[in-house]
C-alpha cells in the first residue's frame, strides 16, 4: 500500500498509521508524528540539514508536506508519492527492528545537540528517528558511552589498542560505540563483546543489512547482545554520503570519542569534527611518528583539539563526572633518597661511590660543619646508603 492510502481524513497529504475501518477518526497527534517521521526517514537522506531544520522548527507534519509539495525538489516529491509504508513496516517486522522518535523512552536527549552544530560536508541536523535492532535500551546504553573509531586499514598496534580499550571500557560499565567497519571499529566491538559488555554499532545502511559482508557474524553478535542503530530504513544500502551522515550520530550519542588511528583525510577525522561540534570530549591515541595511520591523531593532539590518551583508565577519567575515576599523578620509581631531608641529602650526594674520603672533605663539599657531616653520615650508614672504615666514607652502589 502506498503512503497515500495512509492519509488521515482530516489532513490530506499526511501519512499515518492504518485506521480501523469501523473507527473513522484520525490517529492521535503522537501517532501521526511517528508515521510522518518514519516516512521522512524512508525518503530523505540522513543528515539532510534543510529538512531537519524544518522538522525542528515546524514539526514533522510540515516537513513531510513540503517534501510532498516539491519544496525540496521534484525527485524527493516523486519518492514520497511512491513510498509504500506497509512494505517498509513488513520488512521491519521480519528483521525484528523498531523505530524510535524524540519523546520516546529510548530516545537519547543528547542527540538534540546536533541541531546547534555547524554542517560538516553538507550534513547535519537531528535525525527524524532511529531504527534499532537488538535488546539494548538506546537511551540507557548511551548514557555512559564512549565512541572508539579509526582506520579501516589499521595496523596491528592500532587493532591491539582498540581491542583493549573496548574490553576495559566495557568491563567498567561503559558502552562502546563504533561503526561496524573493518579495522579499528571491528576491534573495539570485539573487545567489548569479549568482556561481555554493551556495544552499539551505528551503521550507514539499514539495520538488517550486513556491511561489510565479512562482518556479518559480528553484526549478529551485536544484535544479540547490544544494539545496531541507523537513521535509514531497513533494506537501505550504504553510500559515501550515508557514511558521512552516520558519523555525526556516533559522535552525538557518546560522551566522548577516541580516535585510535586515522589518516589525515578519513571518516574517523570526520567523526572527530562532529564530536568537537557537539561539545563532546575528544581524545586521540599517539602512535609512531613514522606511521601514516597516526597522522590524524598526532595533528589533533598538536593543535589542541584532542587530549592524548594511552589507556582506558585515562579515557574514563576524562568522560566521568568531576571527581570520579580520577587517576593519581604519575611519578617515577620510588628511590631510597626520596625521604631524606635537604641537609642529609646534600651530605649523601657529597659522598663518592668509587673512592673513600674523610668527613672533612665531605663536609666541605656539602657546605656543612664537620660535626653535622659526621652526624648525617652515621644516619646514612644506619640505613645502608654509605659505609665507612679506617680509610673514610664511601656511598653504596645499588644494582
């Protein structure tokens, strides 16, 4: 059935849920809004800023009507006229996926930040709704979540780091968000799944489409234990512009984004731009200065766009509430001389290790009196830092 047959009796041109034949009244506004948003998600490319802005200001009904009237081009008007919602909903039912919209319990409110971000490569705006596949509750999973993104052609170093980050973040209750692609994305998801933790795969196609095909088993695991998310209708296949639109969702859903490895021009760097635009914490993992895959993380760190992180504990410190997950200030190894007061330390440093000298020479080098030097040397000998005999004093060399 085409979308035209879903029109409410009191609102020509508006797609709605099917109305029972014995009940001629139109569906409630909330149901109409959901159906119109569903229709928009089937007809409009994700991240189309102009339609998203009309929806934000005037509502889904006004946006859908303008699409049908050709306000956004005859091509979209034709697509809207040919839309068969019954077919879409039938495929969604077979795929066991659901559609959530703003106001639903599962809708993450932080997605609203996308409305106030500048466009990135002509993409932007809040999604009309989201298609979900899996048992996870989107809003709850997104509440404490970290995106781990990077190159599809990751190095062994990058893959190891991403796997460890995914596992350690999941073990401590954070949801790992990524895009399901080869390389860093796959490693992050696998790390989270290995730790029996939650993970979200935000994809640039329908939630029932496995792309890349080689990750089909991974998507099945995510759908069984976590959540697959897309703003595109079931059955939709990926394209370059859809990947660019998808990246904004990864960034907006998460509290922070970690770029593990990425070339200077890459999808991961696009995601990083969205994270900065949404006011999220942006982090980057350093690598070899000779690795092209570390060029983007190094540039972001150098320009002050991203905070350098080397492990999950540092990530948790940055994305947790103030005062939580705070790390101790790192320091070098503890030395036996750390506890010495300034006078005793000066005497100790005046004692040579390769020859024996008298107390007078030590006192002169340390700038103290001979009685003071003798008192301090006795204390140092008690703790095994110096030794003495008839020839004088010598420092003990620790191996």
